[in-house]
């Protein structure tokens, strides 16, 4: 699948790089997800927050996602690990789906790895709220 260019705010990129540095000294050390997050940040278009289109998933935005296989809708807010609470729909940026959804916009489809499938799941973005 051809992945579109993703966007990350300058502030989020700085915070995420610091999170990655700290995570190398935690239980996340050596995690494939941590490596994936670092890769996503490096390939992202990093811009000022006022230059981010309103339909792009950033930290602390809520996104309506749709599973391409089952048509199931999910509503998640992307947050830092210390704010994550799945019962409230708050997904950590270090969770596989959190890393995968960062920077995509309404209408984009992206894949994320699951423990249940070697191919991963495809999700499309249907709405963003900040």
C-alpha cells in the first residue's frame, strides 16, 4: 500500500523524540513499536501547529476509525503513555495503533500490526476532533 505523507507538529515531534529517548531506558527498550514511531517521525512533514490541516490526527486529537475488513467503527484519542486509558478510548502513542494513526488525515487508510495477524489490519480515518 502506498502510504501518504504524514504531518506532525513541531511541538509533538519534540515531545515524541524526548519520549523515545526516555523509553530507551524503560520496558519499551528494544520495542519494534518504538522503532516504528521513530521512523514515522523521521519521515513525517514536521510543521508548526497552525500549519496542520484540521483533518490530521495529532496528539490529543480524537479520530473515528473504520476497520476495512469488518466495517466496525472505533473512536480513539491519541495521547502520551501516562494519559492512556483504553476504557475511555485514550490510546497511547506507543501502542501499535497509536503509532500507526499519528499524522494521517480523514480519508487516509493505514495499516497497523496486530498480535493476531501477520498482515495487520487496515483502518480508514473518517473524522478528527481536537
